[in-house]
C-alpha cells in the first residue's frame, strides 16, 4: 500500500506540473482568500527605519534584548520562549515552519506583536485578528519536482507571494523590504 501511495503521489505531482504550471505544487495555499490590500498598505510604511530580524537558535541566549526596546524587530517561529523568559515581544512576528506552528499553536495565539504574518495555509487554524496578515507562501525551494527546487528567490510584492527556503529569514526580508 505504501508503494501505491508513493506512485499515486508521483503521478498526481506530474499532473499538477503539466496542467497547472507548478502553482498548486509550489503554492498550496494560493486558493485561500487573503487580504492583498492589507499587505499592500504596508509597502514603504516604515521606509528609512532600521529593523532587526532575529532568528532562532542558541546564539539568542547571548543577545542583550534590552538593546531592542523601542526598535522595530522581527521575531520568528519560537521567539515566544524569549517572551516567557525575558518579557521580550517583537514588533513583527512570522512563523513558517509547519512543525513549530502545529506543535506550538497555543503559544503562537498568545503572541501580542502588533504585526503577525502567517502563510495562508495556516489561516484555518487561526482566528481572524486585525494584526494577522496572511500571505501566499511559495514552497518551490522545497519541492523536488519544481524547477525552482533549492533555488532561492526574493519576493518584491508580498501581496502576491512570498518565497520561502532554507530559513524563515527569507520570508522576513521582503516583509521588511
């Protein structure tokens, strides 16, 4: 049965590639309704301002978060651990990783950042809040059957799509841009 599922998935992928020009393969959430105007209204809103994109990892334990008070910061994925530990809350929050999202949904819902960005595929698991921004995430970087597999790209219009790949930072850069 495992071989049948594998072959079925393979043929379904080929069908999607042939008839839908990779859109369904790379952007599974593209048929979710998002508020493009809401995303477009962010364009140049903070033009000329300095921002800091904070990743995750052990190096965060060496960071003096008091230096970010009053600054525009992007926190990603599991930054809520620093909120619990230090009271730090980023101005912008983004989650891309499905495992982080699924395993920490209750913590993610508690985040109080003024701007929170989520791939549209997560929309059905979250309520609608005025500070939630949903975007179409292009996963071509991760899809072996895509011509964009392991090819990083940059999004110039976050209301259209945001490319992901290798790091959640790839998603935050065009939002900050």
